[in-house]
C-alpha cells in the first residue's frame, strides 16, 4: 500500500478541480527519476508531477477523501511517503510535492525528490520540479 499525505489545502483544491473533470478521473502522481538539479533539497534527481487521469490496469489506486490517487508501478517507490501541499504566495502558486522519506541526493545525483505544480513561471511553471 502506498502512503501519501495530502495537506488540507491540497485536498480542497483537488476536490474543487476534479469536479470539472468528466468520467472516472483520479489524481495521478508520478515520479521522473533523473530529473536532476531542481534546486529543492540540494539538487534532486527525482522530479514529481501531477495530473488528472483515468486509472490504468497496472496502477495502484488509493482512495482519498473525495478522489482517487493513481500511481504507476515505476513511480511507486518514489511516491510512497510523499507529502502534497497547495501553496499561494506572492512568489508561487500551486501544488508542491515533496518526499521527506527519500535520501538526500548523493554525489551522482541518483536519489532525493521534490516537485511542484502551479503557475510559478520563474521556475518553469506547470508540473515538474520548481523551487
């Protein structure tokens, strides 16, 4: 079983956004190992992303209050233990995904993890790694 903590603000925002989706849509959190140097936690090699999606046959599906979390097999070990928050500040706005259970990046940059989804154009915007 995968464990992901959704902060209250993230849950509220996801429930609000998912209402506009058609069909059985869940929230997919995925990890892209080898994302490299995003600036969170000393240069991470794992970038997280988030999207609305339908479940695939090989997904792990976890019921959360008001929606389903979808995680593909290759992302499971990186997503397990993640924390999803939603922030709105003058500097950034959007979902922030971190995983404090992952080790700090090593010299080869093969471990660690952070990510954000939102409208912080200074950090690339969209889903993926932000600061």
